[in-house]
C-alpha cells in the first residue's frame, strides 16, 4: 500500500477535486450553449452543402451563393452573442477562483502549521477586492477580454477558410459539412481553455496573495503536481520545487498544479526532486508511454537531463507559462 499522505497533501488533493467539480459545471454550461449554436446553424449548413451538391464550384461562385453568405452572417452573429455569454462566464470563473483561493489558502496554512491555534489566530487575510485589483488579466480592459474579442472573428475565419478550401479541393458535401463542424469546434475549444485557465490562475494567485499577507510565517511555496500517467512531464519535473513568494505558479493552459505553503520552522511535505524520483520509479513501459519512444531513448542515453523537460512559452494573457519541451527543442536539432 502507498504510504499515508500528510494532512496538508490530502487537503491539496481535496481542494483540487472540488475546484475540478466546479470547473466541470461551468464547462457544461459552455458546451451546452455552444451546442445550441450549432443546432441553430444546422439548417443553413445543410442548405449550403445541398446547393453545392456534387458540382465543381469555384471560390468566386461560392462567395456569391446566397446560402453561403447567409451561413457566414449567422455564424458571425451567433459567435458575437456567444462572446457576451463568455464575458459573464469568465468573470464568474475569476471571482470564484479568487474567493475559493483565499478560503483554501487559510486552510492549507492551518494544516501546514499542524493546527497551532496561536499561529492560526494570527493569520492575515487580504480583502478580496484587493486581490482582484492586482490580477491584470481579470480587468475588463485587460488581455483576457481582448483575447475573448478575437474568438468570433477567428472562428468565422476558420469556417470561411475551411469551406473555401474544401470546395477548392473538390470535397463532397458531407466532408465539407464535417469541415464546418470541426472549424466551429475551434471556438468551443478556445472558450473552454479560457474558462478553465482563468479560474485556476485566479485561484492560485489568491493562494499566493494570502501567503504574502502572512510572510512573517510563510517563506515560500512548493510546486505540487498530481502525479499520474496524464501529467505533463514539465509539471512532473517542477513537482517539489521551492519558490519564493514573488514567483507565480506559471503552469500551462488548463494546468492543475497547486501551491503548497512552506512555513518557517516546519518540515516541507514535498522535497525537491520528488517528481523526477517518482518518474524514475515507474516501469520502463510506463516511462516510454509518457515520454514517447524517441524522447525516452534520448533521456536514457543521457543526452539530456530530466530538468530540460520544462520550457517556457510567452502568453499574451498570463505572461510566461511553463510547458513541456519537445525533443527537438531540448537537443537543439
């Protein structure tokens, strides 16, 4: 049987599950709303592909088709309205993340000091408004909502390009309809990623703000990943690393890693290198499955260190984010 986890780590796992449950509810609302958009577009998609039929249609003929213009106009209208819906969802996700992040951080601090009543009683809590004000990506004029404003035009362009390309390549109507559906799906993918990531970043930054407010007790935080076969190798590498309070947990999009408080005078519950140690304890088959054969071969041959698996990506909304490096990026070949 695996060793019993410290109460602090048990709490981290419990909070992660609760956050995922709330996240799933929000994502269900978005998926359902987007599904209704597709249902409303279905008739116009059917009419367009029926008009195209099996004939060879030029791009010029396509863009002059009434059915084509009607479909693109409704796609634009529907997705513009969806952006308004998403503004509400993103705002709610951010607000929830901040509020829950404050509450959970206090509980994590309590576990970290083994429930010492004197220390717990002295914990400081920043006002929620103060935390939200410093999270630039939550501002209505910030980069998050600027990115949201691109959702409709970007998806419309994808649909237009898909139809034009499909017609140009002589695809049959059924395949063109499938292209339209897939290109519309890119908007849903963006919406889900934005919602999940804004909630997670808001939550973690509220954690960190609470730790900063108690910096007389908290000396930093420890990166904690949920180790498993689906965990990215960058997060496994970061698991157990210690960070100062002025560092953000800059996980990748959709990343669910957590910030465990490191309290002065108390043992750290996760040690540096714990992620690498966990990975090395897996069977070779499991390692290959997670790394891929080529990357695993290069690692076993000593061509790169495990730490090289973590790279950086500059994101317009969140700044630098940590991502898993490709083998080509690691070896420079």
